[in-house]
C-alpha cells in the first residue's frame, strides 16, 4: 500500500475517533432536566396564590425570583414523558435545560434565579 494512502486512511480514522469523543464524551457528564413553568408574576401575592392552587391539586410547586419577577414551576424532572403527562393537568410551558449530571432541582432553581446561562 502506498504511503500516501496510509496517511489518508489514518487521517480519516483519527477524524472519526475525535468526532465520536467530542460528540459523546462531552455529554457523559451532563443530563437533561425538564421544567414545567406555569407562571411569571410581578406580585408576590400572585405567586403565592398560584403555589396554593398547585398544592390543592397535590402538586409541590417550585419558585425562583429573577429580575424582580417570580417564576413558578409545577414540575422538574429528568423524564420528559412525565412532564408531558403532567402538562395534561396544568397549563404552562415545558423548558429544557442541559446541566451537569450532579445538578439537583435546588441547584437548577438557584442557577435560574442568578440568570446564569444553561
């Protein structure tokens, strides 16, 4: 086999190997969290009212504050299908966050309240 052909073949093999490492290797330390947002309020009393409504429905509810507004979430989960099923009970929007695998719900809420990029 010619030397040039060997070099080209090695370059192709190395390129594929690097592509796989960067594509899949970088995502190993990450997970996806799905959050279901049910409201944004300027008044704290409105936030509390929404949390009470959720509690009456048997839903825990989560909240964070950003830019003087109160964000209310009715669910945070790693399971997209759980959130989609939940969406049939409560009106809102689903948001997706790619986060480090060690991220907890509390850490997500803290990050969101600081306005840090996810």
